[in-house]
């Protein structure tokens, strides 16, 4: 996206779009020492991060009807969302959910830019609101961190670096424990912690792997996750347009940059070229160059610029939430009809997915006629068909299931028992005959409705076909 900033500054040799800020011309890592932000947005993000951390560390302990609120047990293909159990046969819901999620992302990003990245993304929250704050506490602000990195390895440096990395690994280990609890559940995690290690080698190995991954990300890889790994940043270029809400620099107000001297005509804009916005950026970009793939919309540059504007007696908002068109026209950002429409569509797709999730049946039944067998004569007045049934019980109680004909005269004979046992959160199967009076069979193939019952309670109605003799 070519911005007017480049045109005004006439930087014909500008190459900031040809490389990312965290890599130099030789391809080596350019380590980012971001100054600690301060301001209203940073304060709000800090409070919100406390809510996010409370949710992340608290949700594994939330139980709904004896089940965790969320569980994503990939190894056992067992998934729990809002206390409801989902098996592999429910994967069509997952597919629909993914389509809905992608649709939501497109609409949300087109209207609100990377608002999610800066305010709700787990990577941003853990990096900026937890690990970065620990780093500030141990090593100091950006200038002290850079001095420490360039200092010789003396006792002070060894102590600070060791303390920081031990703290980082401890935090990573704690996060890994809770992350694993979303996969295997809190109770299984408790067994890994309390029972002998030899009984849970696999679980403990998983903890170490997750801890190592999180430690590597937050201690070393850091902002590279957003600029290199995360596909969302790269999709931004095709999802944003000139009406999207982004963190933007008001070049019309700020250019040309510079600080006028007293008793002289001021030919400069409001930007004094102090680089405060660059110094606080966690991805090392200069927001004044325009919208860039590396920008995560964290608002640190907004706070930094507002602080400078306050000091030099200029109005805040030189860097602010805006759209490219609103800056071009010199207008404030408005909640436009387009944004309202996209918000409505986002709400609609979330409601549709929620309805699908919460109205999903607790018992899934698949009934098939036994292959290779057409029908059986039962004396001179009856005909039977043999069926197989497979059941998935997504409830927390064992169900003795009976089968009844709903709209036809006849009977159902379950082979072996008068009912089919279906274990809690398990599966069951059985075979049964449907027997119909010959006089009631008028077609080669008839559609029947079968009611599945737990005692006198009807759980589900399933349709199947009944084959009869030709000519009836």
C-alpha cells in the first residue's frame, strides 16, 4: 500500500518495504530494545491483560456438568466446547466453524484492521504484558538493556541475565502446564504432577517440550512470531483497504518534520522527528512510513507521540486510530455504515455458529440395513429386516437405549437384550429386527421412523428404509 507520506517526503530511495525492521541488510537479526510505553492505551491494555491472564489460567478449572468448559484432546479425538462433548463424527461442525472463523477474520480485519493483534492476541499479551515487564523489572528500560548486552561478562551481567532467563523459563513452564491442561484436562495434569514420574513419561515429556517452545519464543524469537510466522500479518496486505481502521500517522499535520526555532517563521509540521514512536515499537518499525505488515496495532506509538505532543504544547492525535481516507480528507475516524454492516455480519456468523454448537444432539445414531440380506419371511403373515445400529453417547450417564416404531404397525426385536447399553461419553452398537405385518407392506421400499428412547423419554427419531417382497 503506497502512502502519501512517501510522496510528501520524497524518499525515492526508501526501501523499508523491501525488508523487515528486525533483520539488517546482511540478513542478521536486529535485536529490538523497545522502550517501556506509558499512556492511556498502555494502561487500558495492562488492565485487559489481567483479565486475559485470569481467563487463561482460570478456565481449565471451570466445570460444566462435571466436564471442563474447554478441552482439546487431540490424541483421543475428544473435544469439549462450553461443556459439550464433540467426537470425530462432529467434525462437520469444526469445518463449518473454521469457515465461519475465516469469514469473521476477513470482515473484522477489513473494518477494524489488526485490532485483535494489539489487544487480544495471546502472543502479544504474554510478550508485552508479562515477559517484557519482567525484563524491564530485572534489566531496566531499553537503554539499560542495550548497555547490559554490550557490557563484558562480569558478575553483574551474569546475575541479571541468569535471573531473567530463569524467570522466563519458570513462566514458560507454568504456561506450559496450563496449556497442557487444555489438552488433557486438569485432573490428568494433576496426576502427572503428583504421581510417580515413571507412570507419566509421555505427559512429562510434553511439559518439557511445551516449556521449551514457549521459552524459545518469548526469550529469543519474540516479535519474529508476528512478522515471520503468523499468517495474519501477511494477510493484512490483502484484507485492509483505505477505509480500514489502523494505527496511522497524520502526515498532513506532521510534515515537514522538524522543530522550529524561536523568533523564526515555523515552516515545520507537528512532528519534531524525535523518534519516540520508533523507540517504543516492539517490532522496530517507523509508523510514519505508513501501514506496514509488521505493525501489530499495539498503540505504543500513539502513547509515545501523545506524551511528546503534551510536552511541546501540541494537540494529541498526530498518531492515532484512523483510516487512510480519513487522514487524506482531514476527518476524524467515524463508525461508518460500512463498519456497522461488517459488525452486523460478524455478529450474525457468531450467532449462527453458537446456535449450531448449542443445539447439537447428545446422542448420535447411525442405522444401516445389514448388507447382503434383503428380507426374511416370518411365517405367512410377517416380514422382517435386519439392521445394525451404532451410537455415540455424549452425555455423562450410561444410557439403556430402546427402539420403537413411530409411524407403523409392527415391532422391534433387539438381538440379545431388550435394550442397547451405551456407555457414558462412549459408543455402543447392536443389531435388531424390524418386523412388519405383510398386509401393511405396499411398496418394494418403505420409509420408517424409529424412536430412540431412554425409558419413556424420547431422545431422537431416525429414519430408515424397509425392504419388502415384490408385488406388495
